[in-house]
């Protein structure tokens, strides 16, 4: 779980994160900036690697 939080922190800062699936590409945000993205895909077109996180929203 700590590794997953580390990946998310790096992605939100806009840092390059190597794709753990293919080790040839890097994750990039889809349709928005890195600080607002919830979905990232690998830059390697032959890879199907992706990273998605869901924000926790508290409704009172």
C-alpha cells in the first residue's frame, strides 16, 4: 500500500513514473493536468498499462 501511495504522490506532482507493466513507458494523465487527473496511461503504445484512483468524497 505504501508503494501505491508513493506512485500516486509522484503522479500528482507531475513526476515521471515508469510503467511497472512494460518497463519501457511512463504514465501520463488522460485529458487533464497531472494534479487533477484520476486516470493515467502508459506512453508505450504496445502496452496496456494504466493507473486509476478514486477520490474519497464525504457527503454530510
